[in-house]
C-alpha cells in the first residue's frame, strides 16, 4: 500500500474513529491536590478566630502580633529552604558518585557516616555543634544539612541503581558515553525517587528548624519555647500550628513539583 493511499484512508476516518484513537497521556491535577491548601487556610482562619476571642496580657501581645510572627516565620523558612538547597547540591552529586563506584566498602562507609546525622537526636546534633563551634544561624544551618542529608543521598543512589541494566547497556551499544547515559537515561528515570527524597528532606527541615531557637538562631521555635517557659499557652499553640501549616504547605508544593518534574511515562 502506498503512502498516498494510507494518507487517504486516514483522511476518510470519521470523527468518532479519530476520537477513539489513543492519545498521549496528559497530566491531571485532581481535586485532591487542592485539599491541603484548603485545610491550611481553614486552620489559620480558626486560629485567628480563636486568638481574637482571647484576652491577651502584655507578654502575649508582644509575641502574638503580625510583625513578630512574620519575622519568625521568615527566619524559619530561610533555615528550611537554604538547608534543603544545600542538601540537594551536596547529596545528589554524592549519590551519583556512590552509584558509579564499584567499591562497596566506600559506599557503605559514606552511607554509615550520613546515617549518623539522622540517627542522632536532632537536639543532640544542634547542641553538639553549638558547643564545638558557635551559636547562631550558621550552626543551625549546618545541623539541618547534616540531619536532612541521608534521605536525598539514599534516594539518589537507589534511583540510579534501580534503572534496568539492559537499558543502559543498550544505550552504550548505540554509542553513548557514560556521561550521556547518566544525563539522558539514568537521571531522568531516577527523578521520581530523588524528588521523593527531597520532599522528605524538606519536611524534616521544617520540623528540626524549631530547635534552632536553643542556639539563638530564631525561627518559630522561639514562640513554642517561650510559650512553654512562660506558660503562655496561646503563644505555644500559635507557634505549633504555624509550624504544622508550613510543613503541610511545603509538602504540598513539593508534591506538585514532583508530579510536574517527573518525565512522562515514568
């Protein structure tokens, strides 16, 4: 059959037949994706309504005001985002190198060292660094990087290792170099696993950043600790709810990014 005849046959298809032809999958944003921001908005609205009904004393008023809350929230987000960016810049290349090495002893040693940060209680990591180094923002940032390093490192290593060896061998048989195989095949196929590790790391960082207050690094942990020490429970509740809302929103944003960045068909 000639190309012309095939083209004529395709042109003779009815609209119903064309509609029934398979189409490439499209990414869909379901209603479930909008549930998290709705829950966060409802939580914040309920919190604002509750605080507005309270008779706050002078100590609570100095804390429960927009300027103070925005400043502490900014410090908290700064610690979280910067630490997560540093983790991505350090852990992903390290995971790629570990996946490339054939020395199991080296791989096991690096993973064991990275596991120490997460196995140690977060308060212990922060306090130990403050004792041997200094207090402040930089020390809290280093502690967050140490604590959140392992999920991204391990997921990068697993994501690359799970690529079917026959796929990489076929690519090399077609003349691709090792770097081309990595950038065009292995990393795109490992993207979902790597992004899942980054998502976990982000949520870890939000929670651990509350401990930064113990070394004078700011954040919403100031509100929680002050509420406990001074027995001002409205301050404690507001700080805890804000941290929870930030964690929910960051996890939601990371989930959307994971869906959008994952290659189609993976």
